C-alpha cells in the first residue's frame, strides 16, 4: 500500500483548497481509497497475466520443433538366418550400439478443440480474478462510507451543541444581571453554569470521536487528513433499477460457472481424436538401414492419429464433480439474491421512515423553537427558573439533532440502496 501525502492528494484533485480549509467529498474519498489499495494496478496486472496465458495457449496452433537424441546398446544382435550356408556370403547383422539424433517437426491439424477450450478457461479465470477485485473494492467503499458518515454525524452534533452552548452563554449574562437585581436566585445561575460545563464535556467526547473517525479514514485513504477539513454531504438520488447483475459478487459467481463450463469442454476434448502431421530429419549410426554400420542421414514424414478411447470413467467422474460444484454455485446465487432482497427491504424501510420522521422533526423543531423563545423571555423576567428553561432548550436541541440525524439517515439509506443494487 502506497502512502501518499496531502500535497499529492491535492494534485490528484481529491482536495480543493478553500482559504486555509480543505474540502472532501465522499466520491473523492472512495476514489482515493481505490488508489491507495492500488486496485488499478491489480486490474492491470491481472489483465496482463490473462493475456499472457491466452497468448501461451494460442501457441498450440504453431508447429513444434524438438531434438531427440538417443544412444542404445543391446545384448543381442539382429541378424538374418540362412536356411543353408552359401560359400563366400555372410549374413548381415545389426550393430549392438545404435545412435540417432533427429529433429522432429509436428503440426496439429485438429486437436479436438483443446486449444479453444484452454483459451476459454483462461478468459473465464481472468474474469473471476477481476470480479474478486470488484468485491474487494465494494468492501473498501462500504468501509469508507461508514467512516465518512460517522464524521458527518459528529460534525452535526458538534454544530448543534456549540450553538446551544452559545445560547446558554448569552442567557448566563442575562441571568447574571437578574441575580444582581435579585430577580433570580444564585441557584439559577449555577444551574446554567453546570449545564454549560456538561455541554463542554459532551463536545469534548464528540471531538475525540471525530478525531478517531478521521484517523480511520486517513488510514483507508493513505493520506493525512487535517482536523479542520470540511466534509460535504453527498447528493443521493434513489436508483430505479432492480437489476442485480452488475454487482461484482453476482458476476463473480457467473464467471465461476463459466470456468466450469469451459472445463467440461476440456474433458470432452480429451475424448476426441487428434490428427497431426510430422517430419523427422537427422542422422543415425546406423540409419534406417540397421545393417549398414555407418553414419547415414534419416528423414521421415507422416500423419499421426491420437484417440483416447477409454480411461475407466475418469472423465465421467470429473464431469460429475463439476456438476456438483455448479449446483453449489446455484445455491450461493439463490442465497445471495435472498440476502440482497432482505437488505433491500430494510433499506427501503429506512428511507421511508427517515422521510416521515423528518416531517415530524421539522414540525417539532418549529414548535420547540417558538416555546424556547418564550421561555427565554420568562427567564429574563424571573417568572421561570433556569431548570425550566434548560429543560425546554434540551427539547429544542433534541428535535434539531433528530432532524439532522434523520437527514443523514436518508442519505445513507439511499446510497446503501444504490450500492446494494449496482454494487458500485
């Protein structure tokens, strides 16, 4: 994994400078995570391996040239027996030592489609490896999304809590004046001070949580992310597609099925006849005339036939194994479709729930904001205590927090749904 620094990240366009603050988007984070995990190189290397394997298979169509050298010694000579002796004539005998050196040129005319099926296996295997990379990318994307939205939620919480702290600080000044005028009690002022301290504690907790989320995201992206970096909310438009064929895990299972189909074709090719031509050329001691004890040229051309007829049902067993493996893949496909279908229903329910809750949140926020304003005036006049005002302000803050939370939940559920369908 290559460690990139912030300057390199700027050059890649994942950050855009805005005065002293950097801006990050979800898409830029996902793309940078892909670069950090070097998926592009992995895809490139995988394609190169596949093309090299296919090129090697295609060489089966080319003629082969082999050198065959042999030296033998036998314990008995080959001779031609004579029915009766002939004066002055000796029967020829072959030498005990035979030496040959031949170049053999072979060219297949028909190989039972073995080369074709080997190429199909290499192509399907390459596609399997590519889809495995796609599954890895989907996992990385989900991890980035989880951390990115955690940061967005923490930022919203900090924004709301800091706004509330500013409001309480303003109310504290008013309460100070009211206490000095003996309109409110000292306990009212202390109540506000205690609430401000609790807010500071809560803000500190969330700030540390945000730092941890940023560090985790930084590890995934392979870059240093400044704490003041601004994270923008992504736009989310619900996809209308229901086709799961683009998911990398679905395609992975399909390509695994293709590999097995090609392997079945290879088994069938093993039982088809293979026809080729050959030519031998070289020297022998002796040559083809074994009774001539001298170095002689040797040349021969011919046609060869190979036909694997019987193998004790080994091929049938291999086909049965592949059939069972394909049944297992079918079960995996059915299980995957079921899991995706269940998760799709969950995300659709989350989308509808978030939309409905946002309507209720906005209505509650409008009401509580109006009530809080009235309570602030009453607190200033001393007709209610600080505890009453804080209780009402907490209700307003809760409604505001819920509204922002449900907005993010709607975006998250929408993006999760889209990713669930197309896997990208």
